[in-house]
C-alpha cells in the first residue's frame, strides 16, 4: 500500500508507544509523562468541550476540531422517558477496598455508565418524541462499529498495561454512516471504560493508547466494499498483507478521533486528537463528576458522542467565502 507520511508517522507512534511501551512513559498511577510525549512530538492542550456545537468556530481552530456536537436545543427535544431514568448507583466514598478490588469496581462502574449511555442513544422508546428504530444514532447519521468492520483489523482498542489489572475497554464505538456503500469520513468516536482514578489535567495510558490506536487503525484500514463476506475474509489475513492493501483513507492528513473516557472514582472526561503536520495534538476537557446521578452530565457526554463529522474540504471553502 502506498501510504502517506501522516500514516507512517502514526505507525511509528503506535509501534514506539503502544506496541512496545517505554517504561518512562507511564507512572505508578498509570498516568503518562508529558516530557516523554514531547519527545515524540505529542502535545496536550485544554479544551472546553461544552462549546463544540459551533461548526464554523471548530473548523477555525488550529488545528481544526473536525466534529460538531449535537446542540442543547436539539437534545432537549428528546428527553429521557420517565421510565428509563439512570439506574446507576451513586458513588459510595465509604467503600474502602484493597487496590485490585477497587480497580475492578472503578472499571465496572465506568462500563455500567457506558451501557446506559449507549442505550439512551440507540434504543427505541428510551427518548420521548423520537421514533426512529436506532434512536439518536439514526437522527445524527452515525453507525456503531462492529465486526467485520475493517477498522477492527488494527489493535490497541482493548488492553491492559503494565498489569492485567491496569485495563481499558471499549464501551462505545461509532463512525459516520456510509454513503452509497462508501466511507466518506475517517472520523471515529470511542467510549472507553478505565480501571484507574483520574486527576485533573492528567492523562492515563488507557486514554492515550486507544487514541493512537484508533488513528493508526484508520490509517491502515484497507479499502473494501460493504460486502460482509469480503470484510470477514480480511480477518484471516496476516497483518503484513493488510498493510499492503490499498488504503480506505490513503490521502487523509488528520485522522480525527473523539474519545469519551469514564474513570475513577466515578468521573469522566473527553479528548479530541488529530494530526497537525508532524505533531499529534490532543485536546482534553476537565474532569466531570458522575458521583451523583441526578447531577451527572449525561446530556453533555451524549451530545458530544453524537458529534457529526466536519471536513477539511469544508474548511478550505469557508476560508474563501
């Protein structure tokens, strides 16, 4: 496969930081070192994800934010039905446990919240005034990624490092709907359940690894038809053969990925990553509390998960208007 230099850069980052993680990158709390990230030309910056509903503003950022969130006004038209309110338990700060059990509980709570969020996005009858069989996903023209989608030919979306208890797992995986059987956008939205607590302004390895992996998976994703038999056949090919196939997004320069992370003790935050020439830029939100269900920011996280893609072609058009 003829691969562009951005794809080559993502392959390098994945090999050096995910496939063979340097010990200096991750500390005992699973947090990554910005010093080490800077050595690989990766930069983290803060971002207010509550303002992602303005498409023109997003595209004018440097580098551009190539997602547009669902507006509060649109979300308010489809409230959660009274019979479908969250059943997730409030956080119990009195439950003191041995470290491994605590990590299991953090992971379990995070995944439970994702299950509820996912049903609120896609299940018929969960939201009032919305009668599409696939709920908000259909409204926003988004599609769950599942087998045999060729995006899954890559790895790193599930994992554990440095021990089996330091794990992360997908709770949500979305891409824009195909058009006439073709994937028009490389954009991916992920929801990841973590086993670690998070600190303000920090970043867990379980957040960094799936971001880089998702971008790299798009970069190596082969171009195939929407025939499921053809797609399934790819999963018996070896990785070297996959890498030699024509790429679905061979000319892409950004590979934008949106990640919603749920972590301990019962919190969440959001990330947006894209390439900017030779630099990987990661925008990061503040921490949000899910400790009390009545005040948890479910609507904000769902609105961001329901982001529609924006293209760099649209950006160029706007610059010349």
